[in-house]
């Protein structure tokens, strides 16, 4: 079946996306709020872009995160890697002067990549 696909369609099927959210007051750790490949990954990315959620590309990290269940907090083993994503998001928010006070939702962070 894949033999009949265009290069663009093949690339879309290989694309993965994972959305994370972290609420400092309610969550013990960031949690996966959406994940998918192909068309679903493209929709996750499109929705993130439409809502101004930063996109962070890390194919290795998305491969691990895509195996987690929706609404599951990330495991301790991924804290360091996800901390880099959150630092990226906070830095972008700070540069845009849209930092929200502590305790408010961070707005989520998009993580995309081919996995």
C-alpha cells in the first residue's frame, strides 16, 4: 500500500507529535495531553500553531513520549529532557512578554519530531 504514496504522504505518515501540559499547582509532573502520527500529528501541530503554542522538535524525545498514555505524567527518567522543552517554552514566552503568573497554566508545550 505504501508503494502508491507520494513522498509527501510517506513523510506525513512518519511524522509524530506529542503535546505536553504542565500546571504547577495541580500536576506533579508534565503530562501527555495528545499524541499521534501521520495525519493526527499534523493536526496536533496545526492546533498548537493556531493557539500560539510553541513547537519544539526532538525526534528522540517524541519517540519516548509517544509511548505514554494520554493524561499520564512523564516518568522521572524523562524529567531532564522535558525540562529542556519547558525552558524553551518559558524563554519564548518571556521574550514575547506573555509570561503568566505562577500557578496559571503554562499554555502547554508542543513537542514534534519524526520518530
